């Protein structure tokens, strides 16, 4: 169906339903700003947070003191592969292997070496 045919069909539909011709335009003028507000207040900060988390995980190195999502605080001893780390947990210096994605934050930039 051509563009002209769609416009004619829309006008016929609006006339049959008894809706004014500018009702669709008024609804669009309400919906578009609503989506813009949702994007600015919800989606944009979520994307920024995901980007920062990804950068933090990529920059992990030996000696960083990290906090895991399970609440374990430890010092990175070794980076075994792209997705696993070995961290040393005090007071008994127990070494545990964790997934890189389980690290929620870096407590301090450099630990004791």
C-alpha cells in the first residue's frame, strides 16, 4: 500500500471512530517525551554503569584488593585466565579461585607487595 493509501485509510478510520483528526498527533506529543524521559533517567545511567563495571573488570591486576559480590575481600594473587582469578583472603592467607565477573569493586588500587 502506498503512503497516500495509508494516510487515506487512517483518515477514514479516524472519521469512522469519531475521533478528531489531531488526536493521534496529541497522543504522539505525549508519548515521545515520556520515552525520552525514561531513556535519560533509566537506560542511560544503566549503560554508563555497565561500561564502568566492564572497564574495572578489564583493568584488574595482581596486588589489587577486591570485593566480590559474595562479600569476600581479598588480594589478587594470580590471574589464571580471562575469566578466573585467584585471591588471597586474610587472616589465614587462604587462596580461593573466583570468577572475574564476581568482582563487584576494587577496594584499593595497590595492595602490599
